[in-house]
DNA sequence: TGCGTATATAATCATATAGTTATATACTTA
DNA sequence: TAAGTATATAACTATATGATTATATACGCA
C-alpha cells in the first residue's frame, strides 16, 4: 500500500483553504512567481486587509512564506512545507494565471523590487 | 503549456466541498467501495440528515452517483465526471480508510446488498 | 393495507467565513 | 523628524455552513 503523505484532518484543513477562488488563484500565481500584497490588491480588486487576511491563513498553515524587501513584503510558495507535494498535482491542473501579472505590467502596477 | 483540466471557479467549488473532514473521508471510502447512507451514519456518528446533506452536495456537483437497491441507496464515485481526474491524485495521498469498513463488519452493521 | 426501516427535505440555529472600515505598525524619503 | 506608502490587525457585519429536530417519501414484508 502506498504511504499516505498527509493526514485526513490536515488535508481537510488545507483543502478548505484552497476552496476559495481568491486563495486558490494566489497559490497558482505563487507557484511560479513571487508577489507582494499590493499586487494582489490590484489583481483581485478587493481591499488590502482582505488580501492580508487571506495571506495570513495561508501563512498560518505554512503554505506560503513572506520576505520583506524594503517597503514591500513578498510572498512565495513554501516549497519545503509538508503539504507542498499535496498541492502540486492540484495546482498543475489549474489554468495558467500569468496573464494577470501581464496585466499588472501593462498597468505599470507590477512590483519588481531589487 | 499543459492544458488545464478544470476552470478556476469550478476547482474552488470542488475544493471547498473536499475541505470538510466528513466529505473528504466519504470520497476516499467511495473511491474503492460503494456505501449506503446508513453506513456513513454509523461511521461518522452524526445524524442521518447530516449525512444525506453531505451526499447531496457531492451529488449536486456530480462527484458521486446513487443507485437504489431495494430499501437502500448506494453511493459511489462518479468516475465519468469531469472532476474525477482532478480528484484522483488528491485521494491517492490520503490515508487508507478501509479500517472503518472493517469496523462495520465487526459490528455487523456493514450492508452487503444483493 | 399497515408497520418498520431507509432516505430526503424543511425549518431552525450556532458558528465560521469573507468582506468592510478604522487604526496601528513599519519602512522610505524629503 | 515628518509625510507618504505598504502591510497587519481589530472590530464589525452579512452570508454561508454544518449540525440538529421534525416530517415526508419510498421500499419490504407480514
């Protein structure tokens, strides 16, 4: 029998977090790119606290990590997290979201710090 | 680029449904076995309407299908559903739940109709 | 036909969730 | 140090969710 990589209860917690359009899209984006809070605010057209709260939930379970660079805080996928392998096959099946970053570049709202 | 197999919005809906311990365990069980409502009631120790409502949600998105056999209604995974391929790699990573059916057999509450 | 069992649905309720506004904190730069 | 920008947190609110109880429906069998 194949060894299960995650426990049932934990899996449900992770999946509940993924079961939100905003967070799911964030994770798909972060799988390839690093993004800061203000970029997400621009992309999703919701308030900055709303974005911060989504990111906090993802951070609390260890799915994403943050790194401050000057005035911005950049978020990225935490690929060393236990659940990353659980996440990968899932994210692979989602449609590419890079067009959203392209839109930011066209608007001049993409942050390319450092 | 790999073709995405599901749309973002739909994926979030499915994942939200999976983000519940009861439903996730149900799906893991149904991936290998057919179960009826009263078995789930016994397994999860919640009310029968609660189980019916979980199954309804899974049925509404087409993840499971039902088949009446006499007085029982047996549920199984709908492997022809669009989202089944989305589900598979996920379920594979979950711990085997067959012990729950073994417990039913020991209790004499397992239904093996026909 | 009437009773028992299995399941579904309706109504209700407590709690969780995702958003908002207001405010605090942290960094940059003049 | 003061002003401006970026982010986090607190408080609040409307809605969604998962459970319960009560009731309806469907089937099997005496």
